[in-house]
C-alpha cells in the first residue's frame, strides 16, 4: 500500500508541476515521476524481502512471493540425463516406459 501510495503521490506531483509551470515544470515533472517510480520499486523490493524472511522464519505473511514457479524436469532412469521427449532418451537411447500404457 505504501508503494502504490508513493507512486500515486509522485504521479500527482508530476502532473501538478507539469500543469503549473511550463518548461521547467517538464523537467521537474520528469524528475518527480522518476523519483516516484524508484521509490515504488524500493518499497516493492523491501516488501518482497520481508516476505522471504518471514517465509524462512516460518511466520505467516500476506501477499505472494514473485519468482519462478515449480517445474517438473523428467530424467532418464537409465542414465540420469534430462529428457527432452517422452518417447526415448536422447543420451542413451532407452525407450521411455510410462505407467499409463
Ligand atoms: Zn538415458
């Protein structure tokens, strides 16, 4: 909430500066907008860090932790190499037998 609030406040200040002053208002508006974006980024980063620390400590936390989701990588049971197809292993040539058929 603080991150979004700072971004909105900075945007309002940027628009206000742009409307109030003409040319120097443009420069000040750009710097206010960049500052608002950077503070939004900083607050988001801090929030993510707190969530990660809470997760490591085993505490409850709100929000979601961004990042890659879990993926399943299939490996050959014969040679242990990663499988690229579901028919046969590219490394050792063993055919893949599934439990379905
Ligand atoms: Zn293999």
